[in-house]
C-alpha cells in the first residue's frame, strides 16, 4: 500500500497527540528532544550503546528470550527497533551527534507507528483481540483467522524483521526498501513539519526557496544536511515557487472580481 501524504500526517498527529497528554506544547519546540517525547507517548524504551552492531541487538534479544532469525552479516548500526511481546526498545548509537540521534529516534519511531502498531490495530479491529496471540507468536492462526486476514487486507503474522542487509548496509528486498522510505518520510515530518518550515522561511528569509529551506532546516530544526536536503524537496513541492505562482493567480482572480 503506497504511503500517501495523509498517512504521513496521520502518523505524526498520532504521535504528538499522545505526547500532549504528558507534555503539552512539546510539539511546538524545535529542535526536537525526542528522548523525552518518545517515552511519554509510546511504550518504547531508549537504549544507547557504543559501537552498536547487529550482533549487539542479537545479544540483547537473547537476554529477553527472543529467538532471532538471520540478521545477515554483522554490521554497524545507527539505530534499531525491537518490538516483540511487550518488549519495545529503540537502540541508538551513543557516539552519534545529537542531530543524528534525533533522526535515528524519529526513524525508528516511524517504523513502530507505521509497521508495528498500525498493522496490529487493523488486525484487532477486523478480527478481534484474540489475534494478539498470533501476532505475538504464541500460537499459529486458525484457518478462519487466515481467511479473515486475507479477505480484510490485514496481516496476521508476527512483526517481521527488516535487518537483513549486505555487509555495506545495502537493502536486499524491495518491500524493505519501501518500508525504509516510509519511515524516512514520517521521521522528517516528525522533526521538521513542512508547513512549519515554510512559515519559518517566510518569517526569516521572506520566501520559500531551496537556500532558505536548507538554512532553516539545519539551523532552526536541527536536521543533518542529508536529511535537510530530503525535507527541502518536500517543502518546495508544497510551499515553494509553484505555490507562490498559484497564490499570484488567486490574488489576480480576487482583484478581477472586485473590479
């Protein structure tokens, strides 16, 4: 299912609505401080580890009595989400800079909302709460549950891992690549909402263009340059020159109507 802009905004809204219960006004603060916002909104613990690797995650899972499948060659990680039978943890590399850490936290939170919570919620809504036993790997689904899952378009298997990569980190499967792209889009909107960025550009620079967006995203919203470039594209598509051109047409139409 293709991720639409409305899906991105819905995931972001879900997160900040949950945060607001404990920390009203946190949504308006930039740069983000997700270390406090995430535990306030979601049942997620954050664990910082120096020299984080796939082998580190496997060791932690073993301590939690979670059987792991093949994660591929051991490699360095910036972050990783573990969500299984009530054990929900975001691992982050402790040596990363603060801006990289915020990006990692936002990305893993996006995975949790989009690829763990949302499918579970759909399955429970369509099949009933007993399906949690299947989703948590406590039993196999019945034939009726399998059929219901197919007919109603909701997954009934366990949350599967997306860890398998080549040694250099290259994604092997297209569905995993799609999931990573979805997590990036949601993460960027969590950290730097496009409408807020456009407002900052107009306030500080007088216009929404590539230069102003990059400057604002790096200095006001605290995004690393590579992430700032990605979100700049989103901001320009929605609020850049094309929007200014449409605003001009609307202004001209209003003037003609008044005449």
